[in-house]
DNA sequence: ATTAATATGTGAAATTAGTAACAAATTAAT
DNA sequence: ATTAATTTGTTACTAATTTCACATATTAAT
């Protein structure tokens, strides 16, 4: 029952709860969470219920215990190391991003084939892809962010997997063909923008 | 029946078809498209069928005509102008991105409240948010990319809408509360990374 | 020409996801 | 203490999505 959509929602609850906690709140209700997440109150209760998370019949849910329960689901206790591959526009943005710690993650290295880009200095070292295996072994990395151009995405992904990566967050607009044990999560910014345009366009289409 | 998930799939078909066309292919089959997109062949045929796109009972689908049909669905003929708000890490990546044209879009301006950032020079001008309305009117902009920090996202989004924006591609990890006519599409990179971690973790969890 | 092979197209069945309705518990009010 | 109000938790129902099964068209082979 570890459903995909359900996991997505639980993530959203978790984010919303962190916000609410930040605002100083101690408890919340399915309908307040609904406001924060856009998910219907019943579905929220059902999700919680199915994951064994229980509230009080009139007191709602205690934010801290909710977050604890969700941490059990999502939080590996050990900090997880990730690597970034590709120092293009997106790659450069992601290496400068500072919020990994907040999600209990740590970016340990960046890789790029371009020697010029490797001279750049960030808070994490930049290597040639030849050093990948070494880094993967040294830091026990299993997840990589792939931010290389479309034309080299498949090949690079394959190389990552050969060197011990088993999860890829892929920014290239291609379906990566990889062994079945590898998990891929795709982010395609242009496609999201296009769809937004489409829906706007449809709505405002001349009669 | 202009369903959301269906539109998402049609977009994926379109991308795959563009790739196949680029590779010099003239026709394709539901099962080949399935390989490229990860969608089952039946579902592909059904999607096409429901949108009035028809193939030949043994000859498969003609890539060019398929793309034409999809263009009718997705392609506004007029190039669509977009603006970008926020010149942080992601914003800087998006302003440097060169592929908008390819999707028949055009980034006409960037906005940031930080005067220092406004001194940077890109291929598009950087303005203070005060100029937003002017730009929106001059370039007939209805869609904005919102790449500001979480704490100012809601407020900024509201301001965008007040000044004529009706579609937002939101990178901030909050559910924007906006009037019903406004369309929002969210991209949350950390949440995608976390989910990848979660699924990897679940799979490799000690027994 | 006939037969075999291959792909599409589609109604029915199965699966999955989400909503509605309401009982049970808890708190607040009188 | 009793009653009323509120909120969770769950079962039954409804809706949406996907797959299955197979008829139908088209091409290729003999």
C-alpha cells in the first residue's frame, strides 16, 4: 500500500507541518492541513490512518508527533550523501543551493567533463567523471542528480549506474533506459511551463 | 475529457516524437513510443484515439502528422512571452537557459527586489518589481516563473496576480493561495530528491 | 488471390483513487 | 452531570484510470 501518490501527499503534509510548526503552532486539524496542502480533509485523515498515524477525536493532531511519525517514514537517520553530475545552468544552481542539510542530505561532490568548469570553486569539490567510483565508495553515495545536456544524458546515466548509483534525479528531457533496479525521478522544467501555457491557452481560447 | 494526466502523457509523446524525428525516423508504432515514454502501448493508442489522432492499422503512425496534430493541441501559433521573478540560484539558471524559443516561448524580462542583482547583465533586462505591470502590458504576458525564496513567495505571487499574471510556475515549496482563475504549476526539487531517497531507502531497508 | 502476420482501435473488466456518509470519541458549554 | 458541538476514523460508494481481450484494417508473403 506504499502508493506513489500517497507518498507524494505525505511529503506535502510534512512540508506544511514544518511550516505550521515554524509559525509556532502546536496542533492542527485535517481541515487546516487541507488549506495548506490542497488535499481534502477526509483524504488526509485516510492517509494518516493508513500509515498508522492517529489523532484525537476532537483535539486534532499534535504537530510534533505527526512530524515524528513522518520522520520515521521519510527520515533516514543517517545523513544521505548525493552527488551532482553536470555543471550547466541547472547544475550550477543546484551546487549553490544550501538547503540539502535541512532534508538530511549532503552534496559531497560535483562532476563535469569540461576541465574549464572543473576549475570553478564551490563549497563542494568538482571532479572529472573518472573519480566517480572513488567518491561513490568513499561516501557511500547511492543517489545522483543528473543535470547534463539531453544528448549525453542516457550515456552518463548508464555510466553512473555502472559505478554504483542506484537512484537518479534526472533533469534531462529523456526517458532513461536503465536496469530495473535503478530508480529515476524526472524533473522537466520546460514541460511544466508548456503545460501551464497550454492550460492558460485552452481557457482563453477565442470562441 | 481534457484530462490532466492525459495532457501530461501527450506532452511526453510529443517530446519523444521530436527525438525520433531528429533521429531521421518517419513513422512509429505504439510499442516504440511506449519504449520512449514508458507509457503502455494500449494507453498511447487510446490517448491518440480520444484526441482524434488516428494511425494506420498496420503502418503505425506517421511522425510528422502526429506532431502536426499535437501542435494543434499545444502550439499557440503566437510566441508566448514569459517573465521570471527572482534571481536566486534557480532564477539565474532559468534566465541563462536558451531553450525557450524551441518551445515557442520568449522570456522578456526578469524581476528582482535586490538592486545589486539588478546590475547583472543577461540577454534579458532585469527590473524592479515596480515595472511589472508595464512589462505585462507591453508584452502581453500572462505567465510568470516564480523563483523567489519561500518566505516571500505568497506575497510576490499575489502581487503578480494583481498585475495581470494568470499562470505561475512556482518553485517555492508552498501552496500558493490565489484567486480561482489563477493557474499554478509547482516544481519542488527537494521534494523530488527526498522521494527518490525514500524509495531507495525503503527498498534497501534492513530486514 | 489467399493466407499469415502485424498493428490499430475500442468496449468491457479490473484496478486504483477519491468522496460521502456517518459512527465514535472528545471537548466545551450550560 | 447533561447536552451540544466538533473532529477523527472507517465503511460503503462513486469516479477515474488503466489494462484486457479481441475485432478490424493493412501489409507482406506465398
